[in-house]
C-alpha cells in the first residue's frame, strides 16, 4: 500500500461480537475506498485480549481507546454509532447511509486524509457476498485453531450447537433455558455442543449423556465482585454501563474456541446474542478454520 493512501481507522470496542462487526464492515469500507486500514483494538474489561492474540492477520493495529482522537479530531472524518467521548465535531451515523459506497463517498468528500469508523452492529446494506469474503480473510491464531481442531477430531458425528448466554444477558432470554434443556433430553439421539459464558449452566446441560462442552480455563467474571451482573459500573475509559463484567484474555481466547466450534455445528437459534450471530456469519462465510 502506498504511503499516500488515505487511512481508515477502524475503532473496535465492546465485547468481541461488537468488535467483530466494526472490524469486518470497516475492512470492507477500506477495500471499496482503497483506504489503508488501521485497527484500534483497546484492551478493556469487555475484552482484555488484544487483536494480535485473536487474529494473525498482519494489519496495523493500535491498543488505544477513543480518547486517542481527543486532540486530533479535526484531522479526521467520523462515521460512528455513538459519540461517547463527546468529540466537538460532526459525527455521521452508519445507518444514515444506504451503502458502503455512500460511506466511501462521504469520507472522500470531506477533504480529510484520515477517517474513523465504528459501529457495534452490521447495517442491513452490508450483508452481501463482499462482506462474507472479508470474513473469510480473517485468520484466527494457530493457538485457537489448534484447540478447535483437537476438539472437533474427537466428535464422531454431526452435532447441534447451543449457545447459552447467561451472566449479563437479559432475563427474558434466560427463561428459555428449561425449554432448551427439555429439547436436549427428548432428542437423546442427537449430539449437542453446549457453549456458555456460565460454567454452572454448562455443567447443568452436560449432565445429559448427549451433551458436551469444551473445557475452558476461564469464564466471564464480574468487574466488581459484590455487585450484580447488570449493575452500573464505570469501565476503564470512564464510561458508565449496566454491565458488570470482566472478560480476561484467557476467557476471551476460550470463547473464540467455543465460537469456531459453534460455527462448525448445526446452530440452534437460542437468542439474538451477537456471539451467536457471529458464529452464523463465520459459518456462512466458510471461514471456520479447518
């Protein structure tokens, strides 16, 4: 890439699923616009793992948060779903566009050489084969892929994947757990892969002979031990959220193993979790590593 290329800073924050959404759409924008992608991937309580711990793609990546732009925002054009740092400049919302090309045109018409993209969801206009090609280019580290392959090798038959997000998830989704477990019990001839952010929930389901899980080293923990999962806490960047979570590097890496195993299963739709949607997108893009 030439040194005179315009730069697209792809800001990835939140949990892995939110970061993945920003990453793949940002990379697609960079490809369409012929921009140089630079990935911002801060280590936070939402996701302690750095980009290089998850992916082996050789993109320029920085572990800075959004405050990086506090003193140089005037040199950038921003397309973001929120202005959490209250930057005193124009912020265009991703859903105000109708296509990737519209975003590229907006950046180019700004007369800036540097841009910022951030969006925790994938706009409807992005769901196409070009996005799937981007997903397919992302390569998880050998450490993650080797663990997936070792686990998959011991499975003799096809299996159904069940993702059960508990901890900080909405209570109305948790009410489905009994119904899902009954389904596992009734269909004793079907093998079920169980993945969850909650060890006790995994243990509950894997008591059934036809259910199994990847043995993880670490699970999601609470940022403040004396609080509830949905208590309001202040994260590393000084932002308030009603998610009392701490996802260590070890827990994120284990979750990536779960994600790729899930992508190789017949995935049961158990919720609208971003994690589950990411597994489906990886599956549809044939990007699960062999």
